[in-house]
């Protein structure tokens, strides 16, 4: 059945859907025996319905730049599945954004959101707008133009977007401001808002901290190991990477790398987070090449120095690796190098950063591997906490959100590892995550009828 669905999907998809097909193929192969064991899934076409988005929305975003030139971008929202609750998932602003990329991210989001145990469905959106080099006013004008189109499709109980690559609290603030102007409604229609007007404390930290809470629990239970004093490598230098590094450092790990789209920093004495923040936070997107100029002990390797199928960051020996930049940034060659260098765990902070062949190798070699839909679910979980706070007009303190996040990440680990064990695939957290998430969504779809 799985092969038939994949073949049909391939026939009806175009080349830009490659990442979507990659994500669907991984999930469906995990589910093969589960689907075969319950005739209701076939009778109600659960898999076919699950791989087809409810709605693919595309719109034109027109705005005027600082030179008074008219600019046009494509805007999208993929509302994939709302069996468990309102559509929920981030907005990405990056030139690589296409329907294919967003379909993959929205599809993954269904499973991630299901794993949190919270009442949220799966969606994703964004634009091919490139925020790099844009002034603050241009970002504001673009966000307002984007929301002029998007507002008609979203709502606090319909679809609640959040941030992702290129969309932080500044962008969410501008988007929220425009939504309010158009609709005259002050409700929790976006999460990741600044704290000043309805944002949750800890939302900026949530994904990265959650990644580390998940890793800590997994290493403790599976290997009776801690991260204290261990060398860790992290890729990326954005929201997820920065907060993963911050929490790793707080618990005593030595983080020696970070990277951006142009190159990698290796700092053997430990990444200086204040320098990374100086270069990257608050909308600044300066190159990490500047880091090496400020810290002569650090080594900068430009991306061009490595062939397409290997990445400088994964050549550095480490105990645990945390890919936190973007999809398909850890190849089979990288996986071989990590294993050769003694890495025992790979914990995804980004969405699908590890290529299929690399995942297979990790599982085969007994490396603890956690898929992003499990280990990076802390971000969307705290987004749901923000929705709860907005709905009840409450504000929770930092410690309360942090405690709830830590507990939730431990629950996700437990759910995933137990499901893997019960399915006869002990320590296969890819299958564990896919099966546990699927069962919850599929049950809701069955109960809601066709
Ligand atoms: P940011 O925009 O804050 O940071 C992205 C980082 O990745 C930047 O350092 C960027 O480099 C780098 N990067 C982007 N594209 C490439 C590329 N092609 N090659 C190498 N590096 C690249 O995004 P986030 O940190 O929010 O997101 C990172 C990942 O985590 C994404 O996969 C996202 O979907 C996922 N995620 C994010 C969540 C969140 O709460 N923000 C929640 C769950 C998952 P540069 O600085 O040069 O642009």
C-alpha cells in the first residue's frame, strides 16, 4: 500500500517537491506494519488523506522598497491537517521557499505537533522574500503586505502561525500589528510575539532549550551518560542554534562549532555566544567570518572549501552533534566522519537536517539519533502555551514555562522510545516518533469521519 501511495504522489508532484517526497517516504515506511495491522486505516484511506494537504494557499505580496521600487514576492500558507486542533506552524522568509519546501515542513509539523500531546494541527507558510540586507522599514513594509493577504485565512481557533527561518519576534510583531489594524481584533492569532504584547516568556529559547532537555534525557536513560564536560558540535547561528548552545553551555558541555550559510567556526576553547549574538541577533545577519577576526583562536572555514556532500562542521570530533541550521545539511559522508570520530548521539534541532542515507547509517551503527519532529518540538509546545496564556489573559513566569517545557520534552522522549520498543524497533526513534504521532492523528481522523 505504501509503495502505491508513494508512486501516485511522485506522479502528481513536480521536481520542487523533492523534500516533501523525502519526508513522506520516511514516514510511510515507518508506518507500513502499523497500517497493515488495522483494516480501518485502509478502509478510511487514512494514509492517502494524511499525505494530501487540506489547503495550499498562494498569494502575491507587493510592497515598495526604500528606493521606491515596487517589489513582488510569492506568499504561501499550507494548511495540511487539523484533526487534532487549529492549524499551527511557522512562517519562513528565505529565497529557497517554495510550495515543495513548505509542504514538507507542514507535513512534518503534523507529526511534531501530535507528539507534544497538545491540541494543535499541522501547517507551514512563508515567502521567497530574502530579509538579508533589508532595512528595518523594508522588513516592516514586507510584513504588512504579507499580512494584508494572509489575514483572511488565519484566526486564533483556525490557524496560528509562528516564526521560523528569517522570522523572529520583530517580524511577528509587525505581522501582528497589521492583523490588528485590519481586523480590529486583539487575539492570539500569532505566537512568538514580543513579551510586551502577549508573547510567552521563553518562546525565543524554547526550541533550543527543548533540544537539550530531550538530549539530556535520552543520553541519561539510554547510556547513563550526561553532557557535562562533553565536546558538542552545533550547526547554524540562528534562533535554534544560539539557544541550543546557550543551554548546552549552562549544563557544562563544551560547544566548539557554529555555522551559517557562508561557513563554519571552530573554536576549540568554546563558542563565544556573545560574539555570535553580536553578529546575528536582532535582525543582523553579518557573516561568521567576522567571528574569526574578533577571536584569533577560532578557525573559520568558508563553505566553498568543502564539496557539496560534506560539511566542515561535521568533520570536528564530538561526543554529540546538534544540526540546527536547515534541511539536508548532514550527508552520508558527514555521518561516516562523525561515527569515525566517536560521536555517540545526533540530536536534530532543525527540521530534517539529516539526509536519509545518513539516518540509516546512524541507526545501523547504534548511534542514538533523534529526529527533529521529536527533539525540536519544544518551540511549538511553548507556542501552544502562548495560545493558552492569550486565551485566558494570563502571563506565566519564566520558571513555570521552563519547568513545563522540560517535563514535556521528557514526555516526548518517553513516548517515542516506548513506542519504538513496543513496535519491536528498540532505539529506533525515527520509527518510534512516526508511529506514536501517526496513531494520535489517525485516531482523530477516524473519529471525525470523512
Ligand atoms: P534562523 O533564521 O534564526 O537561523 C537559521 C540559521 O541557519 C542561520 O544561521 C542561517 O545562516 C543558517 N542557514 C540557513 N540556510 C542555510 C543553508 N542553506 N546552509 C547553511 N546554513 C544555513 O532560523 P531558526 O534557527 O529559527 O531555524 C533553524 C532550523 O530550525 C530550521 O530548520 C527551522 O525550520 C527549525 N525550527 C525552528 C524553530 C523555531 O522555533 N525557530 C522550531 C522548530 C524547528 P545565515 O545566518 O547565513 O542566514
